[in-house]
C-alpha cells in the first residue's frame, strides 16, 4: 500500500476498444480557422444572432422584473398591513414563473430556428 496522503494509482488492464462494425467514424473537429469562408461566415452570423436573442431575452426579463423591488417598496409595510406579505409572495412565488417559462420558450424556439436556418444555408440537415 502507499503512504497516507499520496494519490492512488489506477492501472488499466483492458485492451483498447476498436470501433464497432457499422458505426460511421466520427469526423475530426475543425477549428474556426480551418473552416471554409462560407461556413465561417455562417457560424459567425449564427453566433451573432444567438447573442442578439440572448440579450433580447435578458432585456425583456430585466424590463419586466427589474421594477419589482421598486413596486414592493411602494407597498405598505407588511407588518402594518397583513395582506402585504401575501401580495409579495404571490407575485414572487406564482406570477414570475410563467413569465420566465414564456421568455425561455421564446428564446429556445428562436435559437433553434436560427440553427436550422444556418444548417439549411450550408445544405445540411
């Protein structure tokens, strides 16, 4: 055995795996510099489009949820008005989540559409 505190060594005794029959060999991953000009331009356009979609989704959430703390400070103190805490919990615990789901769904649908359009432009499915 090894001394306490030294890492344990792993020994591999199995033979290396060979590719299974019928499986297509995987393509080597190409870097951005190795892509043809049209593919590089399409990839850059796709990345720009998805960044734009992400920033738009973030902006919508910020515009809709950002003013909530200001609205909550405008409400009377929950200690003086018993229903004030219920309103805050209802908004934060119930009303916010459908909005998050809708914005998230909108983003995913648009991002997948942008990927499909880029793949169609390159002639791939």
